[in-house]
C-alpha cells in the first residue's frame, strides 16, 4: 500500500486499539470492581466472577483481544515511522517493534486465563457439592495461576515490554518528525509510569494507582497518535 493509505490504516488501528483498551476496562471496573477486586480474598473473587455469568466472561474475552491488536498496530506503526524517516535509519525502531509484539504476547497470556480457566474454577468453588478440601484446592490453583500468568507474565513482563515499546515509539516519532515533540514526550512519560507499576510488587503502594492512571492515559495517547496520522 502507498504511504497515504498506510498512514490511514495505521491511524485506524491506533484509534481502535486505544478504544479497545478503554471500553472493556471500564466495563470490568463497573461490573467486577477490576482491578481492585484482585486485592481481595480469593474466595470473594471466585464468587463474584461466578455471579457475573457469561456476560463477565465475554467482557474478559474482549479485554484479552485488546492485546491481539498490539501485533498489527506495532508492525504498521513501524512501517509508518520508517517511511517518514526518508531513508534515515532509526536504529532502535526494530527493537521497539519487537517489544511491542512481546507486549501483545505477554498481555494476551496474562488475560486469557480469565476466559478459559477462571470460569471453571469459579463454578467448582461455588458448587454446593464441593467439599471444603475441593474449595481449598481451587483457591490454591487460582492463586498459582494468578501469580504466574497474572502477576509475572501479564503484569511484570506485560507492563515492562509495553512501557519499553511506548517509550521507544515516542522517541522514534520525534526522530521521524511525525509528532509534536511535546506530545511524543507525553507518551514517553506515560510509558515510564506504566513501568513504575512493577514497583507495587516491591511494596510501593502508590505504584498501583500510577500504573492504572498511566495505562488509561496511554490508551488515550494511542488514540491521539492515530488521529494525527489520519489528518
């Protein structure tokens, strides 16, 4: 496709990616108290999930699909930036795109457990025929997968790679003169905020609020970049 068409397609993907992050997250916040629910006892999480029914599972599916959109968005943005640089190499652009793809993979792996694993655990937990031993085992399985796929893969690796991609893309947009330097720098700052979310695991309590705010504004930043490319 020519450069004009590429910019339009990339702009659309950026806008859709940003909206796809915001809308399911907001719906989960209202219906499931996400992400605050993750800090509550496991039994309460499983009971609330089961109470949400199929609608809640579908919401989690849509939220997980937001990670899939990162793949084409990162690749398309790579091409747009490379074309705008007019033959002048941006040596870290390939690294940025690699981290964008990794961010999509890690976030998808972290979120998809809510679609396939958690409904089964929640049903088993609330089943009146389940013994206390079964409920204890169900909690253990949930906590193990939550720690591995949620905290380690989805949050630590997902946040880290997404923040690196966002920061490098922000600098690349400046180098290619595709975005106002101040607006590009905003993306870099928001990416740093996402990265700081990892410090919550080290006991720094403000990290949770910082990453929540930064992630939401990062999604808005993607929408803004997409709009700039369209017009």
